[in-house]
C-alpha cells in the first residue's frame, strides 16, 4: 500500500540506532518520567528507548493514563464488590465505560471524566473536547450516545479569571454537545476560592444498546487488520496527558508548536458516531478503541495488551494534517474524532464501504500478529518494539505516603455553634434571600439555557430537575435517570463521610425522579498525590465511596482520577464527583421537581431534621465559615427512602418531589414553588427552632407533594416501613406566594427576581 505521507520522511531514531547509541541523552525528566522510571524502561527493553518509545511510555505512564498513585487505593472497589453487585455489570472498571443490564434486552453505559487543566488553558476547546472524548468512550462500547451532563467547578463568581473561564467552558460544552444533537440533562455549577486557577470540568455521557451489541477494546485474531478512521492526525493535543516540551519531538522542523489543548470538530464526530453505529450493526468490528488521552500510543498498546497476540503498525500510513510530523508526535497526538478498530480480513472491504458512505477517512495501518510485541515501523524502519502490556498496564505503582493533616482536628473543632443565628421572622427572611441569591444557590438558568436539553425528543426531565431522565425505549417507555453530586466542603471536613454524603445525594436525586438506582461512576478530583494530606483525603474518599456502594448494593462501574488540581501549593477542596444511574420502567411515571397547580395537595417532609449546620450553605454564605463535621449519613435510611419514592412513583402517589441538600428546606421550598410556578403554605414544627428547620442540611430528606386522595395510603406506607414523615404544608396556587406561617412570607415574583438575577448580572 502506498504511503499517503511519503514526502514527510525525517531523520528517525530507530530501535537499531537506539541499541547502538546507549548513552544518547534523552529528555525523560521533561516528559514527566522519574529517573527510576526511565531506568525501568531501559531494563524492560534491554536498551535505551527510541524517541517514539519514550513518547509512548511517558504518556502511558503518566498519572492520567496509568493511575500510578491511585491504583493501590482503587483496588478497594474490587475488594468490596459483592458477586450480586458484579452480576449487574456487563463491563466494569478497566473498560472504556461501565455497562449495566437494565432489562428487556437493553444495556446502558455511562461514565464521567475530567478535562480540567485543558479547560483552564483554553476554556472553549478544553470543555468541548472533554465532551467529545467522553462521548467516544460511550461509543466505543457499542452504544448510541444519548445524553450528556457537566459537573463544573470554578473560582469565585466575581473573580476576573472566572469571567474568562466560565463563559468559555459553558460555550464549549454547549457548542459541542448541541452540534452532536445530544441533550444536556444534568450537572452542577459550583464556585469556590479553591478552584481559582484550577477549574474542574467534568463531563458525563450515557448511552444505550442492545445487550448483544456490547463491544470491548481488544485486538484478537492473528491476521486481523487494524483500521484507523475518523479525523486526520495533527499537532494539536500533543502533551495533553504528559507535557511534551522537548525540542527532540519536533526535531527543529521550524514548525510553530501548537498548544497542548485539543481542537474539536463536533460535526466530524457526529458523522463518526453514525458510521460506528452502522459498522456495529453490520457486525464488522472485532474490537474497537477510541483515541483520547495519549492518542495512538494508548489505542495501539491497549488493544494489543488486551488481545491474544502482538501487533504490527505501519505508522507512515496514518493520515496526517500537518507536515513533517515525527513518529513521536504522531503517537502522542490527541487529535480528536478518531477511532481504531480491529477488523477481520474478510470484512475490510465492507468496513471501508461503510466509512466511504459516511465520508469518513479510513486507513488500514497494521494487523494483529502471532508475536508478543507491539512493533511500529516508519518507512520500513522499526521505531517501536515493546511488550504492549508494559506500556498499557505495567506502569509504575506507587504507595504514596498519606497521613491525616495535623490541622484536621482544629478544623473539625471549629463548629458553627458560636455563629449568630437569625431568630426573628425578619432576620430569617433576610437570610433566605441572601442564601438563594448567592452564586452557588442561585438559578443556573444562565448556564443551562445555552444547552439544548430536549433535542431528539427523548428527554423527560432535565435541569433544574433533581436528575436528568431520558427515554431509552419508545415502545415500553423504559428510561434511565442520571445525577452527579459532590459537596466538597463536606469532603474537606471529613473525606470518608463527605464522599458518602455525595453518594447519598446523587442516589437520592435519582430516586426522587422515580428511578431505581443501579450503578455508580465517579470522577475523583484532588490535589497533588505527593502531598500526604491530599493522599489521605483520597484514600478516605475511595474507602467511603466503596463502603457506601457496598451497603447500598450498587456497583462502581468505572470512573476517572484527576490529580494535581492545585495552584502553587494550594490544593482544591477534595471533589469526588459521584454519578448515579437509575432505571425507570416507564418514564411517564417520573416525578417532576416543581409542584403543580392542584390546590390542596399535601406537602410532606420525609426524613428527620437535626441541628446540622457545619459546612452548610448558610455558614459559608452568611459567615464565610468552614469548619466542624458534616451531617450524619444513614445509608440504610437512604435505601429505604429510595424504595418508598420509587413505589410512590409507580403507584401514582407522588405528584412532585425535591430532595433537601445545599441550603436545606428553605432552598428546596424556593426551588419547588418557582419551578412549579405555584404558591404554597408551610407550617413548621413548633418543637424545633425555625432556623434549624429551614437551614439544616441533614441528609436523607425529601419534600414530596401528594394528592389528597393518596395522602393516607402514602403516609401509611411510610409509617409501616419505618420512614419518618411530617405534614409540612399544602399547595396553594391562588396565593402567588410562599408563606412560612408564623415566620415570614415571600411573593413568587420577589423570589424569582432574587433567585434568577445573580448569574446574568455577573456574566452577561
């Protein structure tokens, strides 16, 4: 086959040359490799690595790809996964995305990943390609991507750099997702000083397929062909997971180095999605891998490592969009919208025909061999000859020292007990308005209105609902719900309990929409793993999440670790974002968030309220305080609450529901009446401080609206099952107000103006 790049031959560091020149200096430190890691590579190969091999090892042994600092702790997920939990998964940790069987022959895959550092450098493209990358992970499992969500964290809302980063990130998420025709159905927007200079841009995607259409990333079958298809490979994205700063990778070509942030093209990806789905439908793919972090280095080494033989790649066949690219650059490029497939020789013509139909560039670049090495040649010379598992799966594993910070005791001792609490109706009224108008508690409509939440017509619930709900099967109405949550202040106060609170909130949000929680994904965002305090936070968070999932009986199907999220020596608040997937048999029975206009419906508060204000929105917004211990977690109660909500949805007993979390009951009441555009009258408990009832952030609570005809049946079910409940008000559509009897009252117009004006005033 003639090379499409025959005019780009440059001086090349071959394996033969590497063996003959053992003492040539190499920029391994600049590429992020430690001295002992470089020595280990030389030991594996029995010589120094070539430039191309050094590029591969540097990106694949990076923290992002190898999990070298987190792997020893992540194993705990496997240790705590029971056979029953395992039976729910068709694919789990280690695959491109987790897959669960949801019944009726349907499987659903979902995952959340980070694109934090690129989004700070170039907000639009960093966020856009974060969406594109997670969508391809879902596609690589054989599924049609159905919806996305975006948990986001930024510095202070009024900071100049936030005004640079946030609009670009939101536009990038919107620009890519909207062009793909994928509704954005969930996520979060959180502001905190710790994220200044290090925003968190996490992206989630959910997709569906028939069970028999599941695909995995492996290269099996000697003689099977390796086909690269999608966009051409360019210089953009080099250094995305490991900073390729050395001039040895450009060989003084005179080319201007492009930034390490990838450049996305959603229209190319849209066509690639449809092309892949047709290839799957025609059974033309043996194995498939998307090209994301580490590009071809990752795709080839992981496919070969998961197969039953070796692999030979002819690198000069790779279609390029830049002149003079070296093998190291081609292997490290993270150019977007590319996939790598393993195809039987008898299916190659049909595969190419499908790609031609969709006008997708496809090139046969190699084949599966009966050897044990990944061999990559460049114009007839060998530039890579490595055992693929040493690249993909046998990178360094570190047991980093970790220790509870010496400041943790003082932090937890600094509770909210001494803070002044509002005591009069006027003071409570002022506090409610101050809390709901703060950037974290205010409406996020300025953000979510830029996303197409209803494209393709299968969105059933979307922001600002408790969770996003998407229809999977039009004939039966079967659907799934997804939610992502994390209160990083709680995690900072107690990483173990704080992470369980994040799990509980996400689990509860899914149940509050009427869906049964079935699986978990995560995006673990932390500071530098070289800091023992950060590693202590990480270890505690992993154990908290794993133990919590074991108690709830929901498996962790996969996730992502993002370290080095800090500015100088200041780490972000530990932010283990927890995504929960739920299944609902018929989306017509979903529970909306806002109350309806049915006069006289009862408002019931499920769960118990305690004096738990440490780490609360009130403490931070009113007093600038962070200290104490987070609310208690009762996962058995969370599971019971979820079962009752699902039963209420199934039997038509609940007409609306909203969980209580940040901001407590006051925030939930405001959002409930504003989303439903309907007034309500609330009566607090005479035996408890009104302030505590309104602003406590006790876990395991949901406000539900119940038709009068169903109130007795619903409350008898709660009582019989041991779930505390209290009638706390009625729906009052005629009043046009939220009245908290004996305390204060708000007109809906006043609440709406207060809740909705904050972000537009900051960012318009």
